[in-house]
C-alpha cells in the first residue's frame, strides 16, 4: 500500500510539466493568408492535399515518345504525356501549402512574434522533400522525408539544424533526434514543441540560451532539454532577440500544414513570504480538532515545507504567510498533500478536503489583483503508510507553474521505479499481456500478444478477434505496469504506435453493409493460438471461424518499413458473403498509385485485391470479398 500511495504522489508531481494542456490555446487561422506576412505566392491556403508516396519531388519529368520519322495520327494519350504529380490539392480552407518553383520560393513568416511558446501542428511532406520550422525565425527544427532512416542525423525530420559558421566560437553543430518515428511521405505527422526563448538582462546581455524543453514527433519525445546557443543555418536574422516570428522554409520543396495551435507562455513571479507554522500532536478528524489547541511547536520558516514536522504521523500543522501576486489575473493554485487539508486565501477557504487518511491534489482557481494576500494551510494525517507531503504550485493560463514549496516537502520522485523494458533481440520476442487500445483502459484488449521483431517492426495481435490491432517501429515494449509491484497485467508499446481497429476482420455478412462482429462469437470462433515458423521463428496465428481454418502471418516488408499480412483460409467451401476488413477510419481515399490512405491520411493499405470503401456506423471501412483461399495486403505508415 505504501508504494501505491507514493506512486500516486509521483503522478501528482508530474502535473507541473503538463499544466499547459489545461489552458486555452490559440489556433492559427488557415482560412486565408492574413495570419502571415506577404510572400511571393508559393504559399497558399487549400482545402485538401494529396501526396503520392511513390513520386519523388526531384524526379525527372517524363518525356514524350521519340519521333520515328513516320507520320501518323497521334492519340489524345500520346499527345499529352504528363509527368507524375507528387502533390495535388483541392480548393478550400484549412491547409497551408507550399508549392515553390524557381521564381516563387519565399520563406513564410507569421504576423505575430513569440518568446516562450508551446506549439502543436500537423505536417505532411512528399517523397524527397525538405523544409524547416524556425522558432523565433532563428532556431530550426528540420522537416524532411526521413521515412525508414535507421540512425537519424540533425538533418532528418525533428533534428535541430546546424549553422554554417566558420569561426570556431560561432559554430553550432546541431542535434540529432533521439529516434526516428517518422511516417511515410504523404501522411500527416504530428509535431509538438515546447520552446524557451533566450533571456536578456536590462542591458541587453544574453543571460540564458534558447532551449527546446521538448520536441515530440508522432507522440514520441525526440528531444529533451536541448540548449541552442546560437542561431541555426538560414535564420531570418543572424542575431538573437527576446521575440521573433515563426518562420517556415519555402525554397527547398513542397510541404503542407494543418491544425496549427500555439500558446504564448511567460514566466510567473508569484512568491510566498512571512511563513510561520504551528504543529500539534494527536489524532485529529478535522482541522477544528486542533486549530484552537496549544501548539507543540511554533516558529518561522524561510520556505513552505513539511520538513518542520517532528513526527511522521498523528500530527496537525497550520501554516500562515503571504502570497505575493505580480499582476491582475486568474490564478490556479494546486495543492498536493497527504492526509486532510484546508487552504485559504485572503480569509476565503478555497480548498476543504478533511480526511485524515486522504491525500491527492486539489486545485483552487482564484481571480486576484496585484498585491499581497494572507494565506493559511492546515494539514493533518493519521495514516502511517503515507509520508508527510505538502506541495503548492501556482500558474495562469499562459504561464509555467511556479513551485512555492521547498523541494523536500514534495520531491518529484521519492520512490523511483526502474522501468522494465523488453527488446526483441536476435529473434522475435512474444509477450502475452493486456494492451489498452489507443492508451484507453476502457478499450483494453485482454487476449493479446505483443510481437517484437529483430528488425524493430512490432505489432499486437488480438487472439479474441483474430485481428491485427496496432503496429509500430522501434523499441518493443515497456512492461513496467505489467510486472512492477502487484502490476495490472498490461504493457505499453514503445514508439510511434499506429492503431488500426478493434473487431473481428473475417466474417460472413448477411449483406455487404452489415457490421463486422466486435469479437469472436462463442460457437462460431475459436482461437487455436499460434505455431512458430521454423524458417523465421515468427509466430503464425491460427483460429477456426464457422468451420474455416485460418492462418495469419504477419512479417516485416520493404526493408522493415511496412508490415505484410497474409491470411490463408482452408476449407473455404462455397458459402457466399465472406468478407475481410482491411482498415477503418474517419476517411479512406484511394490514391492514384492504387493504395488507400486511411483515417484521413494516417497510414496506407496496399493490396492487389478489389477493395471496397463503405460506410458503417459513422466510419469508413475498407473491405474485400473473400472468394478464394487467401487475403494479402500491406500496412504502410
């Protein structure tokens, strides 16, 4: 029990790094170009964009057939021999697109400037393309088609780019991302950046370098607290300032953006002062049980801290002091504690959680004008399995949290857990466990097997439905939640996971529009587990569905950049109406190369079978009629 309480406290402590998610953010309007400075015309607002993953932006234009000297009438197809198009788009709004050429190739700058900023967006690149996102117009996060790169460099997507100075004191060599979770060209990729601008004193002297607190690509953290002491290559100006525009490189190749959201951040100078305390000894059920008693000890403290307590349990304590507010604003105060607690500001009680064996985190939101306000915190505890803990932070909608307690009063992690990480090794690795689909405990897959491949292309197979639930590249799994302490039986994929769908993919349907069953129905579906293929040491999954004997083979393909899925059906018989679902999502689009972009261009399905896109229960599904004894397709992401 003691460990569980401490783990809960650690989770509460971690909130100081993610408060920004609670605040409102601004959306950069992509209804027109008014959010940006003027440019040559290579940048435009469109409604949708499609990028052929097989067409390199640097391909040579196709040439017309050579002349033979003989005169003959040309067909329409022969007279118009068009080069393949890497990028096509439709009119509308919501997508920012760069289509540069030899005469129109301007970089794009936002009309607003920023200092500290939290930025999220989606970006799409065609095959072979290159761009860059500059914070303050000076510090570049590289955008590049890096799909399949095993060891990324600073020049790959997500890398912090270098500069090209020759003087030793001015050289910055860039920073490679920690891993490469890049998707295939033509797919939307999510980028999330937390950036701290350089800081200057009153005289203009720089006192702190620019810093990427974090950069995440497709949900994977690829940079952690990276200082950038100098502008990177190609800045808007080769100097450093407190603010600057977001700039996007426009001269290297096509690139598209959507869903650009940001929050301008600032430091917050909230402080506490004049702290005094009174401690009490005894078993208390509420604050009134000790508030009027004679204290065992009293004194002043330079910090708000539980360290002034002499006892680990059976205590009460009252802190008083002042909270100093720098400006008129709505403030969020978060108390993290063990036991019971009350919190008052300016004689108004804003937190009242009086339970001697309690604990947790409570938030008080208060509108305050600039000035100093008296505060009081009363805390007591009778639960011996919990250590004394008290933490207080303050923040506004657009500020970073300020920690107002002493470090030891609420240490960030006073019961650290060594992660239990599992790799595939030289042969495929199988792990039977629970998996939360899309990280949602409510969608837990209970009969699943994780399979890690030496090529670092991994997947989860749902035995209860005969279904491929998700795929990812990179490291295998984090089994800490499965095995640490009492565990919960689950593991987490490590990397940029592409979730597919949850349902039985093979089914006899009464009509072509009937839904697939969620899981195998008793009496119709029976899993037979798996066998290990001798030549590859990979599993081959087996199940029986209405008399059909089915074998599933899942394996890496295309230099471990995609997954091939082969389904073999024995005893097919002549019964009609057998279908296999290849994919589902909010939108499915057939591309000129014959593949399908799924779930609004999150991944591709490639198949030689005649597939149909249908609408079922508000979702699009890609299905094939199973007339023969096999289904074969690839998943590309």
